[in-house]
């Protein structure tokens, strides 16, 4: 209410005192609001003084001469009437009825048009919306060093809970699509061809395999019965007697009776051109043809191959002319010797076994495979409706320039039709939730990048965030692309059921998606350590790796110098005789396996009975017995140092204390609050910044827990008498006197000039408050106390951190708190008795 004795001029002056400067707008920080709520959980007002832990004046505040109190300059004006309550007040709290705070109402000047006055509802709505949005994406990285530890722990806990939900989503989305059926389907199909293909060594064996085991494995046109000459048993699906193997109806002819062939199989060949390699003049008359090892640059791309067949009945024209990868609609294939392109000469087989046999016979009779052939692939795709899985099969044979052939079986099991059953739609919902999480984290990381700039990318945890988000976005795009492509391929297959259906590109994309999913799950699990950093035990791994990084860098250089020297020596000694040393890459892998105990000493000894054992023993001695033990010693020593350092650190407010405070608040509502826990947390918070506890810091922390001034003074006096607290407890008056005495001594001895040289321009503006000022004062007080020459603050604090491992922690101090609380209770009881009397 407006004071009746105030004149309109006084009212206008009061309005100008609290009205903010035009263009300024109040911003609401959700972290500060949360911190204020934690500082005063019971909603009580602290009217004794305003919080200022650094003890310095706030330059952004000015004094109202009429009220004698501080008024913030960035106060937001309110339409028509502005209520200004002088003093500290929690947001949404009620003023203390016993306080003498004055409330003024300031009316807007009637000369200001109503349409130009600020709308309080709009400003409040914007502030509320801003606060809600900021609270949703608040993270630990967005907090500053001065934020209350309870707010930090609450934010960390919220981040951990949200990330655990995201981790559950990504793990469910990844592993719900896979089962052991993937392995069994691939293994059973491979057994049809693998054993016979491994026996092939030259071209004759290839044609025997193609006309025998290949056709038997692709076409299952009869059942397994042998039949009888005289029988009354009628074959299923037909009216004929079972005098021989019963035929399978054409609609049920599946590979292994369970897997439906999609389209027809196809055989494809890649060749190198004649004269693709130079012939030496000494052999030019004896050697007329030269075909280089396969390379895309040496492919025979002539439209018509030579020689052309004189008679062609079953084979198509495409088998005798070259087509590029676009025409064949095939992708490249990586084999043992090289990576082969998607073009070449192609021939589709038939959907009936006898027709396919005739096609293969005609190719064989017309020498379809000759000296220039470097690659032959047989492609087909089957679908198992029982388990809703596709098997994209590729049996390919490499023909090296040395002669012979190298067979390989490549079978990819993929799930292309993902959404069919009820559980599949649950997966769809989880994928939508996964996309929502990605949008949430993209916004959060964007806000952090905006807040920290280039410094954001210097944190390993942030780099992991970027990797997870990048891989996740790629997963979403690949899933959408695969869904569209599957529909297109199936539509084409339905229109042309007796043509080859190429699923190789789809299988390659699904394979890439599987790799991305596996990598994403791996990084997502590793990133859990980022959210568990509040626990000092969880920091042992990162602390050990960072502490020994320099030693490991030097060791790595030394290790690889010796390792690569042994790898090159082994390649040169045994490369022509031992398969494990056939090239430098495999030689390196072989030596790594030797470190783990997987080696074949017999083949090395057979290759060279002198240098083989000598090479093996020298490698075991230098690498296994020396270098490996040096590596383990570096890790073990560093881990011991890190563990000892963590164990000796002074107690700080951690997640366990946060939960204990929450439990204590719940007990308080039941009237059984644990006051000892409040005192422990108050001492921890006071000593956390610089290792010392002052009366002001202890008072502020205890006042937050609703301790009275009498209780605070009692605790401080008792702490002063405790020998364990004497090293960290400092009296404000003694601190000032010691500072003045020290400055006088420094001036007399001429040490002030040296300090000016060290501090430079900062000497004239030495901070009088804040963490740096408290550290400087603590250094000078400590030196003056023991009569030693004062050290610079930074140097003293480096020594102070090292000595922290040997000094007593705050924890044992709390043993005496029980006695203290009992004395406090006795004092209260005696005081109550006096009042009653």
C-alpha cells in the first residue's frame, strides 16, 4: 500500500530509484534459482545479512537513501504498481511478519501511454518459458565453480538418470534385432558348399564343383526317400506312386526345404586384358599372352570377348560381352588378393536344375574361364519365412596370376522386413524414442558449444558425446534408406520373379549399420564414466591414464621400434614358407598373437632350423620378458600413486552426502533431523575452496541448515579448542591483524619490491576477496605463524596440495561432534528450565 503521507513527487522519486534502465532485461538463471532453493530448503528467510561468500561488495548494487537498504539495479519494472521489498527473500517465499522491512508501491506516471507500458504477463511468461527450457537442458558443464554443491549433485544425478534411460533405449534397439538364428542360418548354408570348396585348387575342380555340389545345394527338387518298385504310397502333392524319390512341388522347392530362393542364381566373371603386363624381350617369341594380376585398370572391357562360341543355345549374350557395374547392378567385392569391381560377364542360371546344368555345360565346353580370368562369383539370395531372415550368399573364386584358385564363402544374414509382429512395433516405438533422445542431446550439446566455444572440444567426454550423436544420426539415416530400398527391390522381384535379384547393396548397408550400432553401443557404455565422475573411485581409470600418458608415450616409441624390426626380419626370413609371415601386415599380427601366447613354433623351426629358434627366443626375451613388464610396471606404479592421492584427499561434498542431506530433510519433517550431518557438511563446504574454515564461511553454511547464531558461535568456539581443527580454522580478526603485521614487515625488509616484480600490474589491484584472495591470505598467515619467510601464494598452494596427503582430514574431527551436540542439548534444556522458573 502507498504511504498516505508521501507526496506525488516522492512517489515519482521512489519509482525512479527502482526502475531499471531502458533496454535492460532481467534474465532468470535456473541454476541460481535451484541454488537458492537448496540454500534455504525450509523456506525461511535469512534477514541477518546478504550472502557474499567472497566478502566483497557487489558493484551492481546501489543503496536506496530513503530505505537504507540495497536495491538491485537490474530489477524488472512491473506494470502500474511495483512492489519493492527490501532485503533478501526467496523466490515465491512469504515475507517474515516479524521483520521491519518496508514495502513501497510505485505508480506509473499517468503521462506514459498504456500501450507503451511493459506487459507484466508477457515478461513473466517469457521468463517462465526461458527458465523451463534452460532447466530441461541444464548440464554440469553449464555450471560454474561457485555453484552450490547440492545443485551440482542434483544436476549430475538428473543427467545420469536421463543418460541411463538413453543407454537402455540404444541397447534394446540394437540387441532386440539379433538372435542365435542368425548364426545357425549362416552356418547351415555354409555347410552345403564350404567343405567341398576348400578342396578346390585348380580350374578342373571348379567345373566339377559347379556341375555337382553347387547344383545339388541350390536345387532341392526331390525329397529324401528312395522309393520302391512296388508300393502303394503316393507322393505328397502329386498323384504318382513313390517308386523313386518323390518330387517336390514347384511352389515348395526351397533350399534345405526351408529357404525360398529369391529370383535365380547368377554367375559373374572378371578378366584382365591380354598384354596388360610387359613381356621381356628374351621371352617375347615364346610367350604370346600376358595377363597381369587383377586391377580395375587392367580389366578387359572389350565389348566382345575372344574367342566367341561357335554355337550358343542355353547361354545368354551377356555371358560373352563385358558390362559395367551399372548394367550388372552389382557392387564391388573384397577378396583375399584384391578388391574386385561390379562389372564383368554375367550369366543367369535357371529356376530348374536340369536347365542350369545345361547352361554350365555350355559355358564349360566353350572355355568361358581361360587364362585371363581373375574372378568368378556365384550370387544368390534366400529367404527363411520361419525366422524372417534373408541370407545374401556369394561364393567367389579368385584366380591369381600364379595359377590355381582361392575359394571363399561370404554369407550375410540380414533382417530387411523389420516391422511385422507386435514386438516389432515395440521396436519401432523405441526407435522413435531414440530419435527424440538424439534431438534432446543435439540441443544440449549445441547450448554447451555456445557457452564454452572452442574450449568445449578440449574435453574427452564432449568428444565422446559428438561421436555418439554423429553415429546415431547416421544410423537413423541408414535405417530410413534401407526401408525405402527394400520396398523397391521387392517390387522389382515380384514383377520379374525369374530374374536375378541383387540384394548385395542392401546387405552391405545393413552390415555397415551393424558395425555402426556395435561401435555406438561401445562408446555409449564408455561414456558412462563421464556421468560417474562425481565418485572419486570412478576417476581412478582416467586419472591413471592421464598421469602415465608421458611415460606411456615414450614407452610406445621404444616398443614399436623393436616390434617393427622383428616384424620385418620375420617377413624376410619366413615370408616364402610360413603363411603367417606371407606379408608384412600378417607378420605384425602374428607377433601380436605371440605376445598373447598364440604361436606356432614348429613351422618356424621347419622353415629354418637355425634362424627360426634364434628369432623366436630373442623376440620372446626382448618383447615378452622386458618390454611387456616395463609396460605393466608403468601402469602399476601410476595406479598406486593415483589411488594414494585419491585416498589422501580432503573430504568434499559428494553424491553420498547429497543423498544423506535428502534423507536428513525427510527426517526433519518427522522431527528427527540429524544435526551432526549438517555440521559435517557445513565444515566440508567451508574448507572445500581453500582448505581453511573461517567464522563467516561456517556461519553461512550452518545458517542454511537453520542453526541459530548462538549455536554457530558455540560450534566455532569449540572448534577453536580442538587441536585437529587448529590447522584449518582461522579467526577473521586475527587474520586481518596478521595481514597488517606481515605487510609492515615486508615493507621494512624491502620484500615488497620483489613482490611487485612477481605480480606486475596485479599488485595495485590485489583482490581482497574470492578464492584467490583467500588463498593468498592463507599463505601469508601460515608463513607468519611459523616465523618463516613468506612464499608467493601460488608457490605456497602448490606445496599445500602436496602436503594435503600427509595432513589430517576433516573427517576425524567429527568424532567429537556427538559430545558437542549433547552439551548443546543440555544448554537448551537448562535455558528452558530457567524460562519456566
